[in-house]
C-alpha cells in the first residue's frame, strides 16, 4: 500500500465529506425559513460537488485498498469532518461522546487494516 494512493484518497474524501456534510446539515441552520423542497434542491446542488470528489476518491483508493478498508476509512473521515462542523458551524456543544465514537472508529480501523 503506497502512501501516495492513500493520501490522495484521504484528501479527496475529506473534501467530499465537507461538501456532503454541508449538503446534509447546513440547511438546518441557514434555511429554516424555506420549505423542505427548496432546502432539498440546494442540498442536491451542493451534493453534486461531493460526488465529483467521492467517485475519484473511491476509484483511486480501491486500487490498493479493499472495499471494507475503503468503507472504514470513509467512516473515519466522515466523523473527522462532522465533529468540527458540528461544533464550529452548527455550534453544537462539545460532548465526550465524540471522543468515545472516535475511539470506537479507531478500533474499527485497527481490525480492518491489520494483516
């Protein structure tokens, strides 16, 4: 497994998840006065960019990672993007549960990547 392939995959997944997190949740803060349909259309527009990054990330990553490894990597990236978004953008309170969820995901990473 080359570091370059994994690095490219991680960078693309972080960017992809940033778009997806905004598509899924930013409307809860920014579009409260709009109908759900308008929020859905705006979210789909944002999600387009997520897919433009996610598909190449998975193709690059799958060249050297198994599908389960790629999925666990995706989940770790998702939590790594979501927690700062939740705290900094959505102003959610910091909880110990975030750290505990991270520990659980690190266990998943260990088991899926061990030889």
